[in-house]
C-alpha cells in the first residue's frame, strides 16, 4: 500500500472557496473532514448566497462514497488522495493544549482536537482554514496551518486580469506579423499553462524590448486583433488596455456577448464603451448592430420608490458619468462632421434619450426582463452584489452584448469589498469561458491628469 504523505484537515470555509476543493491536495495525501464540518456546510447551503451552491455540491459529493468506509478507513478520490470523515469523539480531548483558549467555539475546538489526535498518531497534519485567528491558535498548539486560496473571491492581487506579457525571441514576433498567428506550442511552457480563452497576450522581444505584438488567444493559437485600426465614433485608442477593450467591444455579440472590464478610474472604460455603442447603434445601416443602448449603475432600490419623478429623474444622479462622456463624444463628432448648429439650444444628449436611442435600465428592476438587440453598459459593478450579477447576465437575449465595468478597489457598499463584489465574482466565474472577453487596465493606463493618478494611489 502506498504510504500516505500529508494529512490535510480542511474546514468549511475552504471547501466553499473553489469548485472541487476536495481534490486539490495532491496524490498520496489524505484529506480529513471533521464531522462538524458537515454541520457547517449544511448551514452554508441554506444561506442565499453564491457559496451555498458549492456547499451543496460538496455535501452531494461526500454522499457518493460508502458512509462506513468513509468513516473507518477513508475512500480513494479520483486524484489518488484519500478522503476521510472523522468525528472528534474519535480522539481523547487534549485538555492541556486547549485550556489556553477558554473562549474557543465548539467547531474550532473540535477541529483542533482532531488535528492533535492525528498528530499523536504521527501523521503530518496541516490545517487548511481561511480564518486567520484560528490558524494562529493552531500554530500555538503545534499544528501547521495554511490559508486556502479563494478562487471565487480572490484577493485583489490574485484576481484574473485577462492579459499577460510574454518575453520571446524577436524572430517569433516577426513570424507572428508574417503569419498573422502563431501556435502556443512555441511559447514557454509556463506561459502555456496560464493561457485562458480570449486572453490578450503581449509578445515582447527579449533582444529588443521595444519590439512587441499584441495578440489574443482564441483557444488554439495567438491571433492578431481584428479591429486594431478601427476608430469607433472617431476615437483613437491611447494604450494597450484600450486596444484590448476595443477588440472585445467591436466583436459581434454572438461571439462576445459578455465583456468584463476592471481597472481604475480615468482609464476610459466608460468612454470607449459608449463610443462603440454609438458607432454600432446610430451609424448607417452597414455599421448598425444594436437597436438601443441601455445604461445602468447600482441604485439603492428604496430610492427608486420614494424619490419624486420618473425613472430618468430618479436615476440621474447615478448616471452623470455616462452623460458627461456622451456629451464629449457628441461634441467631438459634431465638430468632425461640421454640423454643429451653434444656434440650437437642444441638448444632444437629451435628444438621444427622447428618441429612445439610449435608455436607463436600473439593475434593481431587471428581474423578469429580457434584453435583445441592445448593448447594455453597467458601470460601478464593484458596488453590485454578486447574486445581482447573475440576474443581469441571465437577462441577455438574442443580439445582446452586456458590458460590466468596475474597479474592485473602490467599493462603497458596507457589505462589499475588493474581494467580495459583483465585478470580481463575474470575472472569476467567467474566466476562460469562450463567451466572455475580459480586460484589466493597469494603473499607468489612466488618461487622467498626474494629480488624479497620484490621488488614486495615495488616498
């Protein structure tokens, strides 16, 4: 029989941090679940949030094994590891070690009791817990404890960006420009393992760092950007991030129905999204893709009820950013086409709303709706709860493109943070899906003033 390597005692919080968590600990290791963890998972399964589904899946997975075997000796999993359920009563309580923690709750106490018992049996025990205070207590009694990477709500620095840079031989860049694509087999193995479908990859010359090529991974090869020379609504892109976003926005909604854009303020997320929306909505028939532009942002639901006036007036404070960007775009287009009637007092932005070319669609009133032949741009998605993001995306019908914009580091709602918010949830769940195109803007891609950039860093 193959010797067991390490014994990982896994708690409920870790099991609901990533799909298939129980098979994440490697061949020839043992994964121990305290019986009390089952109780915690059942509690999590009853909560109305995103992790309840993972809790249910874990419980269903555990029940696929023979109960007696699971408790007595453990069962072999598909990855070669052993899964075992252990009751804390299986081990005598170590009063000496645990008496230093008089306020320890029952679940924490039972987990430590099992870990100490396994250690007395000469097993190499490692507790996996997302609770910092518990990991500290475990180390105090001589048990190794580690955090578990949460792939559903990861830390800001670990979140999916949809882009990467790959140093390559200069000749490979020449080959790309010649063939318009290259096989990913020509890239370093480490880069190949990181690739996700629709990821943007910048090839950088190792001999000449100024030599580069911006590409997209289509699932098989690195291919050139189709729309790199197109200027939607006469707007030229100013950096790599905007080139990536333009590609995602201009791609047909059948191929790219979902665009997720993260990054700091001032990078042009909203401006470029609106430029493409106008280009594909009010331009001549050959450019026409959408019948309408919908805009939205998180609005406190109760304010929709008690604020006076129509929805336009109620939502107006939340869409000022949209209107300001529209005004700039329309002014530039008017000057370019020399049809600016200085004698007219009509507000061109207001006219777009009056003509039903643009409409406000609050995310709070979407349930039951169906959006077709429209581009729906939602800003400030970091202030939308994850469960609401599902409501938004599932409203998409034929010919609809949904664009989610946000900065995970700028949450305003008390219940949300840079890890737990709508834009992060959408990004991680849709990572690598062929229907989702993602762009992350770097700090240095802001097009605002140096003062604004510095303020974003230090304040």
